[in-house]
């Protein structure tokens, strides 16, 4: 359905941003309420007990389902709302446009693995930043809670478990988060500010902040910037979903392969790499983004380069 066929007026970028923020608050509450209600009903426990139940290893599949459902509700509602109030077809407004050149897929796959090097180096850089002792203690506690929750969800004993995790932890979050951050937020911020760089950077900061991890903040921000440029150049959400999925899938597959060794599992989750890999990664990422821009026949690169210079 196109917006011209709807009897609703077209919202300005500022109004769409307000709708995005408002529906985000509603959808986060709604997603948590529906998910917790289903879990509480299934296990016959109160709301306050749902978190404890979901962290039990024997309930890993239920935890995966609950987390995926909450993400779908929280991220899809604002994405659809923004697309609905934007001129044009809803599906196209959400970013579901065809991949124009198959070679784009090649560059995105290479970007995904180059991005892993960049993320590891940025994680090491984060640990070198001096912060107050109390803050670091709080950040360590947050990281420990995240790892505990992730390990509770990703109990994998067979190929079937691996496939379920790839779907629930790798693909679904990649799909709904890209629709939310790139398809809705980044696009709206660009329309509002008229500046692609500002939109990409702000979206990347929000994207990283949503994961509530200090030690992973720079890594996820770097990933968000790469995803932002992929969407800006290609205009297709499929390519940013692809990179996001590969990033998630590599972590899941690696955890599956080392699942019997607790030391290796902990090392994999730390994701740190020597800082010199960051220099290599930045060069690779820049080169591959240029290749992607060329393959995408990006027509707005002059404006984008002007944004950088301003």
C-alpha cells in the first residue's frame, strides 16, 4: 500500500521522529508485558520470578523464544509506524528494496569479517580508557549479567540447537534491529537533518547504547557505522541485515564449537584483539565501503563527502 492511497496526511521528518520515539516507548513496554505474561503463564509463576526462570539452563529454548518475541514487538511497531507515515510504499519505506547488483553481496560479506577485526580492536581500546573505579565495577557487573543471560539462552547440545540459536539469536535480531535502526531511525534522521553522516553517527550511538554494554560500546558503535554506510549506499535493508546476521552468526557458531571448554567460551565472549588489528581493519573497511559504493551506483556520494567536510 502506498501513502497516496491512504487518507492520512504525510508526516514531516520531525513528526515522524516524534512518532518513532513515542511508539518505541509503548512497544518496549508492550513487548516486555506480553513476553513476561506468556512466560509467567507457561511456568505458573509471578512476574517477579520470570527472569529467574528464564536464566535456568533447562529453559534455554523458552528463553530464546521470549527474547525473540520481545525484540519483534519492540522494534517492529516503531519501524512500521514510521514507514506508514512516510510518502511511498510501506514495504519500500522500511527498506525492503531489491539488491541491484549481486557483487554488493560479496563486498558486504567481506565487510562482515573485516568488521569483526575492527570490533575486537575497539574492545581492546575501550579497556585502555581510564574510568572511575566505581563505574568500572558497575560496568563489569553489567557485562557479567549479560554473559550469564546469553549463556543461559545459548545452551547448544546438537545441530538442531545450533539452528534454533541461529534463527532466534542471529537472524531475528538482525532483521528487526536493522528495520528499527537503519530502516526507520537513520532514514528519519537523514530526512530531518539533511545530513547522512549525522544520521549514521547518531543512529550508531543509539544502536550501541541499546545493548547496555560499556565494554562493547565502541565495538557496536563501529559496527553500527558500517551498517549505516551499507544502508546509505545500497538503500536496501537486506544488505545491512546480511552483515548483521553474519556478525551474530559467527559468534553463535564459535560458541557452539567451543561449548565444551569453559575457558575458550569465556575467551570467545571477550572478543578482544590487539590494537594493531584496528589499523588493518579500518583500512579494509574503508576500501570495501568504496567498492560497495561503486557497485551500488551511489548517486549521493558528493553530498555525503560534503557532509564530511562541513
